[in-house]
């Protein structure tokens, strides 16, 4: 928590932004990724996202994974952004500081290109392509443990001069620019970046986790019999459980 002009604000160092070879403030109200190609303003934009407390055991198989983001600006389909997503090659990624570049962190071998060539409406949810190979590489590391943190880099590239911005802006975890603005991650925590992973492990059937408030669940016996399956959650809170058969049918 910091104080800004007499206002107390909840901020996070688990999201970060880098412009060319300089770190931006860790308390921005949005995150930019991609490329700014105007003649007077050319910048490669990099975003770092860190997700804490990932309760996936080593040895699990990642079935799918993606990052959900909520747009902070509307964009046309012509504002094409080419963003390479890679993971931080670390057993337990540390939070960001303004003294170290996002791009100086070690990267996973796995990466994927996210070419955003669709219209974005403001404050709507969009998601990356499947990044399961990146997550799998991280949780397969020798010292990975359930509860560790995973970080990702969203790397922009020089797309040349353009009449379009070729960058996409999405909500950060906080809002320092305008604390009364309702379109941000502080007043609307449901719009913060969210990591969604579906995986299976020897002790459980496939289950998914979405965001920091998600709780692991167990399904047993595994495999389940035709007439009985037990579903056990770690917390006595409301939950939505979707069950699929072996053919992927809901």
C-alpha cells in the first residue's frame, strides 16, 4: 500500500512494463505490449506478469494454459500487435523491481507468438493462445514445487513505421493514475490479468485453476467407477465444477 497525494492505494510489483531498454513505473494503471511505430514515437513494449502460489505438483501434465486480460483501450483490427510470449526460466520467479529489466531475466525455450489482429472493445476479456508448453517446461524444472510463482514475458517487436499503434493495452493489478476511475484492476479485481491452467497428476484427475482465489480439487477414485465419483475441494466456498468424459464431452 502506498500513499499518493493523500490517497492510499493498493499496488503490486507482480506486473511490470518495459519500454525499449528502460523500466516504467511499477504502479501504472495499465500494461502495454507490442510496438509503437509512429515516426516521432517508436518503442518496443514488454510486459511482465507474475502469478503467485501455483498449486501444481511437479510431475503433473499440463493439458492447457492461457492468460486472460481485460482491455484498457479499444483497438481496431488494423492495430496488429505481434507479441511473443515466453516464460521465466526460474523455479520460483521473483517479483519485479525498477532496477532490473524484464528482458534480463532467463527465458524458457518454449515460446509462442500471439498475433493480435482483432478488434478490441474497452473493458472486455481476451485471452492468449495456449501456453501449456511454457508452463510445462517450468513445472518440470528440478526445483519446482507446488506453491511457487510463475512469471511470463510478453515481448513486442519492431514492426516498422505504421499509422497504427500496433500495441495493446490491458488492465494492471492496480490503478495509480486515477484512483476514482472505475475501469481498472483495483476497483475491478475481476479485470486483473488471470492465469488459467488445466492439468492432471497421478493423484488427481484433470482439474483447472483460474486466478489467485481458485482452490485445488480432487476427484477420486481415479479412474472413477461408472457409478461413483467423489469431488473434494479445499474450501467450503461456492464453486463451479465442470466434468468431462474421456472423449472431452461436458
